[in-house]
């Protein structure tokens, strides 16, 4: 290894402390900075930073300066480089002093601008060692031991996971995943976030996410998420772990077969048509509409019929069961963002009016589900149909009916847990996807127009079919891109079941981990124009983007064994809704409406709704191909000849044909001049 280049100088930090004659060795062969005293390698980089170690002679413990540039390795300007030469002349000293002052000034400016963060050691070990040396050999031996321990500690500290300490107040005023993005830009793809005694590992690196979700998924559970959702989902598919999860997944996944999804397309179309009727009235009367709540009701109607064959009809009615469902959904959202687990405090269950209301709502929902389960059981018993793997009951194609018809040996309690899990998971996520996709369409009218042209050419005026899902390619890419910019949920939660290594850093058992989909989907590492809405970034004829095609930098439905089982269901549902709504209407953000901002929940909500102006579209009419009549004549030889009416070689007057021709011309003129909605 070549001899180190020694960089000397003094640094004045924003605190006013001066570190005299700081030394930094730069080894040319490996191009990494090392502290001369402790030998610690400080080249472990964060996404926007490089840690450079400086050793102060007056204050021996190392001081770490983090340079926040845009580069992984920023060239270090030397304060004074001797390159192994001796100080053998006054001229060199003068030049070095001038150079030193120049770089001191530049560095002081960068520090003042906040481009450096300083982490200093409080303990002056050099003074302690100097004091011990006075006591002779025993003191010197102890001082040597301290120096060795200090060196090992420095090396250990350099290999520890980057740590960000936060103030809870810093994240209260905005969605929690937004400050996580800012920290990601500073600390990199994996770091530890500490609030008081509690810490979380934040993951924004695709390969680390892949390790947790797929490669070593058995070593991780849902952790906090299971604790939060247990009150409503029990041992349903999302919160369940271990053998319970495996059994329920094996039972439920077959229900989502191809024929079931085909049957659901008709349901999606009917529900979207009901939503169009609601919007038609608003467009006719010139009224603005709050789309977030309408999308929530639309998806509730869909999931009720699809999962347990219950007609909520929430777009038209407000009944007790609908209010109960929303009470429970709001409580689940509140628990997912609570700083303390208030629900685990026994006295609150009896004294809190909100908790009493949630308990009553849960009882009402469970009673309704029990009735639906009993009705479905009787229906299955009366059937005389052989069950097969693509079984669908025409009167009741719900997942509940499939599970009971399959002979799934499960208690009513477990069935309720499964149904509630699918109700919540399939309701709010799809509603949020539609909300933010239409927000993006309103901001990008050229994308909305391109989508409408595709829908006009593929669908015309009919309901979508399974074949149309293959042909609505650009519409699907719009949904893909909406999910990239606004992933639902924005964070996946896991807990380590055993010791593991993530990104080269060791973690212990029972550590809580947040995999930030928001960071992954907006990372400048993986996306060009990461914050821009560009459906064209996905090849129109390429495979549907997912965690496999994008190597875990895009996780719209998670990844690994615990990936969302309803990904095709959700995609077809949102594509159908987007196609049918944009076919009929043009969507714009309402003038004078409050700004659309995000708030934290299990999914990303708006703070004050999505107020939109909806207007009827004026579409170009489809001009039909008119068949030209053929005239038949007999020539002098008796041969029969046929001529097109437009053939100039024949002119035959036929009153009946002439009347038809005039009527056809009138019809054509009416069709060309008409517009329709």
C-alpha cells in the first residue's frame, strides 16, 4: 500500500470549537479516509453523505463530519499536503499557511450553510491517559489499555448502522412517511430511527426489502401491525403468522381463480355505472363533488358483494351497518398512527365514548356476518353441484360461498376474521388508489385525454370484459404509475423473529422494521424523474410491472410469500372504474377548493377531501360503415349483371331504392351532427 497522504489543518465548527492540526490520512490505493490515531475506516457512505474522520491533537477523540454533497465520494481538498516530504524551508510553511487559511475559510462557509453535521465525543480520553502516565508503569499500562479499547470502539462504531435521532414533534404535523424520505436522503437505504427509548429500522433499499419479504421471510412477522389490527381482524390473513397464516392462505387463494375474477368484472362495471349516475347528476347541475368519499363508497359496495354477497348500496343509502363499518375503519386508521397503544389501557375501554362506540359497531358487524354465514351454509347444503377448483355459484359468486362449498373446516369466528380482513384490506386500499390517480389525472390533462382515447376505442359504450383488460394497456399503466407515486400502504411493517443481518448491519430479535414503499418508489437511485407522473415510463406492451420485473424497487402489492393475494382483483377493479368514469366525464380540480394534502393512515388519505369539477365529455361520434346497395340488371343477351349504386356506368331509377337512399342520408347527417354523453 502506498504511504498515506497526510492532510492537516484546523476546522471551526458552528459550535465555535476549534480542532487544531486535524490529521486525515488518504490512502491512494483504496481512496478511503482513515483516522491516523484510531485507524477507523470512515468511508461507509450514506446516500448523500460521506463520513470523514478528523483527529484533533488537542482533543484526541475523533470528530465525524458528514459532508452532504450529491456524490458518494466527494474529493477532499487538502489543508496542507506534505506527501511524505519534510518541512525544510520557510517558504513551504508560508505557502502551507496560506493554503490552510484558504481551505479553512471554505470549510467554515460550508459548515455555516449546514452542509456538515458534527458528532463530537464528550469524553477527553487523552487527558485521562496523560494523567495516568504520571503514576509510573501501572499507569502507563492502564493508559495503553484505554488507548486500545478506544481504538476498538472507534472501529466498532464505524460499522454500526447509521442512527437518526428524532423529536416526536417533528413528525406530528405531517404524514410520517414524508420525514422518513428526508432522512433516507441523508442516512441512506437503511438506518435506525430513535424516539426516546423506542427505535425502528427504516429500510429503503430494494435488496434489503427483498431479503426481508422474500429471501428470509420466515424470520419476520407482522409485529406491530398484528397488534394494531387484532381487535378487528383477529387471526385473519393479514395479522396472522406462522401456521395459522399458512392454513388460511391455502384456503383463500383458490377462491380468487380466473372464473371468479371474470364474474367480478360484471360487478365492477355495475358498481362503476352506479357511480356514473351519481356524477351525472352533479355534472348536469354544475355541482362540485368530493371524490374521495365517493370512491370509498364505490369500493365498499364492490367488496361487500365480492367477499360475502352483501349489498351495502352505500352510494345511495346511509344505513346503520355502513356507519358501523366506517367507525371500525376509522378506529383501525387511528390505531395505526397512534404514538402510544391507548387501546391496551383497560380503563379506556369502559370510559372512552369512542371506544364504546367502536365496540358496539364491531358487535353489529359481527352479527351481520354471522347471519350471512348461516344463510350461505344453508344455500350450500341445498346445492347439488360438484365442487371443483374453478367453482362459481351464479346466484352468489362470493368468496364466502366458495370457502363453504369447498368444505373448508373452519369455525365461524375464523371465517369472520377472514371476511373482515378482506373487507378492510380490499376497501380502503382501492379507494385510495383511485383517489390519488384521479388527482394526478386532473393535474395532467394530457394523460387524461390519452386515456380517454384508448377507452373510446376499446370499450365504446359497453361494460368491460376480461379481454378488454388486456387491451386497456395505457389505462393499466396509469394505475401502475399512480401506485408508484402513492403506494397503498406507504409503509410495510415487520418484526424480526431472530437475529439477522440487513445490508451488512446486524440486527437483534424483536426489532421493529419499517419498509418504506414511499422511499423505494420515489428513490432517485432507481427512477428517472422520480417525482413526476409519467405512465409512459412503463413499456406499453411489456409485462405488468411488479416486484419481480423491477427487482423490488416497485412493490405495489408487496412481495414474497405474503404478497397481497388480491392484486389482480384490485387491478381490474381500479382499471374498470378509471375507464368507465373517464369515458363519460372530464375531471378537474375544483376552483377555490382547499389544497389537496396528505394525511397519515393505514393508507394515504387527503386532509380535506378531493373536491373536483366533473363535466360531461363531448366525444367524437363513431361514423358507421354504410353498405352501398347493389343494382341488378339483365342485358340484351339475358345475362344478369350487378352494379354498385355509385358506379357511373349505370343509372337506373327505382322509386323504392331512392326513398331508402334519402332516408339513409338523413340518418347519416343526424349521426354526424350528434354528440352524446
